[in-house]
C-alpha cells in the first residue's frame, strides 16, 4: 500500500497541473558507511487530472500498489539536508498492485545440476 502524502501545483510547458506525492511503507536500510540501520520510506510523484480542491481531499488516501526502483538516464540529485550532489541512474515509480502481483508470479524453469566424479 502507498499513501497520498501531499499534492503539488506544478508548471508544465503550456499549463499548470497537480501532482500527487506518494509514500510507501516504512523500510529499514543499513548504512554503507556506518553499518547502522535507519528508517526511511520510498516516495514518488505522479501526474493527476485533479484540481487543487480534489487533490487536497485525496491526501491521506491509501492506494494498493508499491513504489519501485526503475533504471533511467543518469541525473543529478541534491540531498536537501546536506546539499550533497549525487549522480543517480534510477528513479522511484508507483506501480499498481495488479502489476506487482503479475511480476511476482513470473514462472521460472527449474534447473538440475548434475555433478560428475572427477577423474
């Protein structure tokens, strides 16, 4: 499940639009630097056809699905707390529950390894 955390009025090429900020479940991630765990959530933004009043009513709504890491072209991201600039080759995207279930049900072909005695 993801939750609609907030909405934002954005400026497009010709008109403005409302995007929804989605936030996933709590995750515990181990730091590569310190080895300690920290709590975080995945978040992403999606376009909407809502006006601001409708988007405001959607805040707090739960939506079935998840936020997943998707490869993309390299882009810069500035960490707000430290102003550190990172080069990232992924983004976070929302996928509906139905698509998540299909991906997790992909069939695999069992492989049997046969060991031959060495001469």
